[in-house]
């Protein structure tokens, strides 16, 4: 009813106000005032380092939109364009610098084993209420057209575009309308589908953070604190509708949660790789994490999920007659090819593109080293190195690189709040618990014509689990047999 419309007229503050408001709330909720110089306090403040870069780019965008809103002289237009270019470059320089800090921080975290358990300034119930309320308000704001102040950030992958279009067509055909809908209705349907997928992914991240805190950290309050932190950070509100940012992040976070089940982690990461290109770069790192601990299951499910996702997208494009055109467009894109001249907005519009190749080579070197070192990896090191790869992509990716904060934001939240996870590793792959190991050994023994061998690890674990009889028990059985 129109009389109650005021109840839904909720608006978030503008970007600058929300930045300061969320910073004050985070300090009040999570800052340890009794340990001012702790790493936890600095990490909480450092999570806001990226926000000024977004605000600079937003100011440049607003200034650019105002060029032709009022009559201006050519000199004024030229001056405004120069200011827009300067603000944009400053914004991307700030974003890349802050990303560089967090890249170094994640590398340093590989050596930070001892992490004291630090409680929050609010209990579980209060954090849950805050997280649920903020998520509800964020959902109301997200479903309002023309609310996204920053606009689309980067091109969405073809796979996600096809999913959105297919879902929009499914919704439109299920409305049982006799006449074809106008383009405006189609845009509205696609908007609602896109925002529904986006908010579902945000909800999945909140639940995933709570589950990680509960099951892996052993502290549900820490999990709820991470969920509240996610909805409080300004980047969540800045890019609430960017599906191609939040969907891969949700899949990666749940792959972290299911690390005790390598096949399920591979399935989730494979779906993420099939929907966007960058999770493909995580495969060697995660395969090294599961080495001798379910790497075969992880690899098989990863390849299966990625191939199926790409195949479904290819079939849809082939059916629509767009497959060849899309492949050509992907091949000509300069975003992922560092040897080509960039054309989209990024830091490389203000820095000579020739320096992009050395940056990419440095990223490759870091990527290769991280695959093999450290070994074996624990869960904390996996989270940190995954964030390192996602942060490293920002430096050479030319489609607004530096603004893809939601790719790694949940991982940084886990990194900030995590306790000591040095013993968190997947279980060793033995024939008693891994059907793929038994299957591989059976095939090997059949080829060689020998009986399946038992590994040293299995012998050791069997010896540990087998109870040893005491000498008294042996003497008792011997005396009974002799007396008989």
C-alpha cells in the first residue's frame, strides 16, 4: 500500500559517508583497545586502505557525467577532462598501492604461525543481529534500479552472461503472457535476475564465513564476526550488484570450507573456473595443497566441473550461432594478454604499457614458487596464497584491474580473524579412506600381476590403530592351555 511506502524508502549513505560510518563501527566492534599495537588492529584498519581509490574513481565518473549536463565552453570541457583523467589515474595508483600492501601482508602471513585468540567486543547474538539487519537493508537497496553508484566494473565473463540471459528468458516465459514483452520489460527482468543471483552469492558468503568459524576455527562467534565484517566493509555496498565479482568469490570460499573433501573442493573451484578465468590460475596451488592427500579426486572433479561449465556455455552459443564470434572476441581481448596494448580504463592508461610485461613475468614467478613452496601447506597458508594470486592479477589485468576487491575480500576476512591453523591439513590419502587410491592400486597390481602393496603410511596407521595385547594376557592364555 502507498501509505506504508515510507517503510521501504531506506537509503544507504553516499559512498564517502558509508566509508567513515563503517570504519567507526568496525573499530567499535572488533578493535582491541587493550592491545593497540597488535597485528589484528592494524589489519582491521588496513582493510579500509582501498576505499579512497574507489572514491577518487567515483568522483572522476561523476565529474565526467557532468561535462555535457550544462552548457560549457571548450576550454572548460578540456579542463574538466584533464581533471577526470588525473583523478582516474590517482585512483588506480591508490588501488594498486593498497593491493601491493595486502599482497606483501599475505606473503608475510605464511610465516605467522602463532596467532592469539582475540575475542570481539560484542557477543554472538549481537553480531548475528547486526549482520542480518545490515544484509536485509543492503538487499532492499540492491533491488532498486539505478542505485549502483559505481556502475559495472569490468566485462562479465561470457558464461555468466549466458546464465543471466537464460534465467531472464525462463522468468519471462513463465509469466504466461500472450504478447511479446517490450525491451524495457526484458531489461527489468534481467536486472531482477542479476540482483537475485548477486544477493544469493552474498548470503552464501555470509553463511560460509560463519561455517568456517564454527567448524574450522572452533568458535562460532568468530565466524559471525567475519560475516558482520563482510557486510560492514564499504566494498560490499559499493559493488553489491557485480555478479561476476561475487559469484567466483562465493565458490572459492566454500571450496576453502570443504577442504576436508577434496572432490567437493575441486567441484566448486571447477565451477568457478568455468564461469570466470582467474580461478583457473588457482588449480596448481590447490593441487599442491592436496598432494598425497586427495589430489587425484580434486583434479578429476575440477576438470570435470570446468569442462562441463564451458561445454554448456559453448553449446548455448553454438545454438545461437555466436560461438565463432565469441571465440574471436576472446582471442582479441587485450585484458589477459600482457603483450598487447591496453585499451580499457586501468592504471596502464597512465603508465606505459611496456612495463606491463615485466609485471606479468614477476607474477608468473611468484605463481610458480607458490605452487611448490611451502610444502606441505596448511589451511592458513592456502588462504593466504590464494589471496596472493588474486591480488597479483590486479597488477597486470587491464580491464579496471585493482577494483576486483570482492574476488579476495572474503579470504582477507578469514586471514584477519583466523587463529593458529598450523595443523589444519587434509587427511592423508590411504586405501582405507580413499576409493581412488584403492582403484589405482588394483589396476596397477592387475597390470603387474601382483598383489596390491600396502604403503608405509598405511602400515604405520594400522599399527597405531591395532591394540597390543599385554604380557599378562598372553601368560594367562598360556597357563590356561597348559592347565587344560
